[in-house]
C-alpha cells in the first residue's frame, strides 16, 4: 500500500492525522570536551546566536527510508548510491543527525551554526542492517554507508532511528542486530508487530499490534527504552491517543508521513503525537510527488526556508526576537531571543 503524500500544512484536524504512515552526552561532558579542544587549539572567541544566525524555532527535516536496492521497485526504494549521495549532501550543508528520541524531547546537542536532521528507517529490512560473521556491517547497507559518511565528514554524527517490526533484520537476527544498533548509538523504535494498518483495526486489536511490537523489541534486546512509534501506512488508530499511550507502552513521539519538515520541538505548533516525515526522493521522482520528497525540501530549506540552526548550547533556545510568539511556554525559561 502506498503512503499518501500531501503537505501537512494543507491538512487540519482528523484529516491531518489520517495521512500519517539516545540520550546524548550531558552538557557537563560536552562542555569538558569543548574546553579540552579549545585549550589545545588556543584562545577561541565564543560566537553569539546572532553570529551564527541561530533559529531554534526553525524547521527540521525528518527523513524516511525503507529499502536500499540497486534496482528500485517502488518510490520508497533508493539505491545505495542515491542514499550515499543524500547523506553527503546533508554533511556538506552542515546537517548533523540526531535520533527521533532526542529530537522529540528537545535534546538537540549539536554545534553552533549546524542544523539537525532525523534519519528514520522503516520495516527493519536487511538492506538497512546486515552484519557479517565478524560483526561488522555488510558493505552497501544503510549503517555501513552512514559510518562511511561520518568518516569522510567527522562532524556528521552516525546515528539514526530504526522503526522495527517483529523478527527484525532476519539475515542477522533481531537480538544481534538490535543490540548492535543500541551499542553504536542508534535508536530502536516501534513500527508495530506485523506492520498492521492501525486504522483498520478496532481499539483492542490496534493496541495489541502496538504492544506486540514493543514486546518483540524488549524480548530481542532486554532493557531497551522504546520511546518512539512510526505508524505503518501512516494510518492513525482510533482513538488517536492510542498511538502514544496503551497497555505496555508510552511514547514521546509518533511519526507520520506528512511530506514536509517538522516544526521545532520548542514551538507552540509542535505536536508530538503527529510528527511529519519526508520520503527520501530525488528531484526526478517517478512517483509524481517529487515536490514532497527530500531533494526538493532540502533545496527549499537551503534557499532560506526557515531552517533550524543551533546556537551550540543545548540548554538554551535561541531565535530572532521577531519569532517570540512562536515559542512554546514550556521553554520560556530557556529562551534566548536576540
């Protein structure tokens, strides 16, 4: 079933929701590293939010991937070369990956002047994660390409969120694959047990499908804290609140399809129960929806499309003073308008 790709801004209320499909280092630790680096390099003049054009009320691209294959069979497939090219573009344009867990809770700890991007992977396919006999990622898999990009661009943090189903990453096995992801800083998150369309189920069955995904993760990788859910087919259950809270699960963020960037987690307009994502796609997308794909949106953001830009301090929320009314009152004590 195809996801429905429409701009989230064009939808309201129930129609909006119907279209939907690791904690970083503490400030003290991060500050210690920064201080040590500065001491080695000599005196460094701190830059103000204005110097870097900080706007932590700006938009954040949450990118959605499925399979990496040499011959794509659907608009949701990308070739390994396309995936590598997109990651390198993000790195060149000063994006730094953060997990969905950290994004949705506002723990965005990235250098001043850089932009957060959330890399998300659905369906737990072997093209995303496949480990060889030596325990290393197989060449051409998503995790291998992500690691390669980080080696080439050291500021590009190799972390992503993997929305998995039961029996995830069959070529490696759920226990080994999920443990490897956790050990390497990635987030393991829920995509239901069997990729069920939650809107087609009654309340009890929808809750059971979500719980089954949660239980499969906890069985494969005991101790995993699962705080994010991606909706299969973008389908919101009824009642909608069931996506965030139910028997055996409680999520800080629920991810749609949406086809446009998310607003900042510090903004009044941020809705953790319905966070939009952007399908990875080239400018010549044959699905007829290239304007809603990643290449198009990255072009718009680079051209001045209200992009989130960090001030480098995870304890403050910096933004031009003209945007004061967009700030959520929950973050008023952290506000740093200029």
